[in-house]
C-alpha cells in the first residue's frame, strides 16, 4: 500500500429514521466515515433517534454536523420551499441549536453545517436563500464551517462573511456539465454500482475531476466526499471507497481540526 500523500474527509447523511422507521445502518456507516451529517428533525429524525446517532458518532470518534433542511418531512426535504429569508435564517438557527443540545448531552457538539436535499441544491444559485443560511451562521458566531458545492452562492457568501467553507464532492451522484448535481428525478442521478463509485471517488481525490453526464470533465477539489447513508448498499459502498482511497495513498481524516 502506498504511503499517504493525500487527505480526504468522508461524510454521510445519518439520523434520518423516524420512530420505528429506520433508514440505513448508521452504526455501520459510522465505522467508516469521519464526519456525520445528522438530521435536525425538519426533514427526518426524532429526538431519541438523533440522540442515539450522536452518541454513536461520539463513540466512533466521528465529527457531528447539523444537516439543516426545509421543514418538509413528507418530502424528505427534497422539495423546494419558497420560504422568506428571516424565516429560513431562524429555521437554520433553530435546527443547529437543537442538534447541538442533543450532541452535547452525549459528550459531543455540532462542529459544522451542511444543508440537506432541496435546500442544499437551491443555495447553489438562489442568492437570497444562500444569504439567509449564511446569516444564521453569522448570528451563531461564525465559527461553524459550511459544506457545499464549489463555486456555489452559499460558499461564496460564507467566505465573504469570514466563515470557513468546505468544498465537497459526491461519489454516488451524477454531475451535470456545469458542476451541479443531476436532479434526483432523472434516470442515473443516483449511482449504485460499488466499483463505479470507488473509481469516481479516487478520480476526484487524485485527479480532481469527475465525468459529467454528457461525457465532459468537471473540475473538483474536494476536502470532503459525501456517501449517502440511504443509497442502496451504502455500508458496502463506504467501506469499498475508504479502501480504494487508502490503496492510492489517501489518508481518511476529518476536515475539522
């Protein structure tokens, strides 16, 4: 095995069950990833389940991030909501505060923020909503890094406000030529073949590129790679990706120091 010359964080969306309905195997994924994007109750998650996920993350030495969302449990946070800026700022503060309280009750804390689903995609280009999310981080002191797509409105506004930004890439999602993610409603938007996911992850980290849906190359320089916890075969994908990255000399480590 090659000596580590590269470093990458692996993150996954966790805590997305509700009551008796479980989504994915959070405990198994936590054995692989270094950052956990934990739901905050607006798109998924109940207090007991979120506390359990946070406790498991603390036990595994995995950093906890608040995965803030539109208030959309029925749509799993994957539907755009035309929410007023003041409301979105308050919603974001509320979710971060709630999850931070849960995390602290089990010996952890929220260490970064990653918007979920439709909110994540909207603030790539929606300047008003991007500004509202950033305003929430500023109101909380500006110490929490923000994960997002490179060159997105959210990361540009966060950087301008003095907030640390973390560019991420998606090994299990298809890209469009402009660097955005293919909408989930389109065929091929979610990649489920383990070998393909591993190949894409290695190429992103080592070569800083990913092949878009039209065959063009999109430049990516991720500090973190997302592996969705609800993708079919998520645990196997995560383990295979981590192994493939280590095989090419990559250290798997959290981006938050």
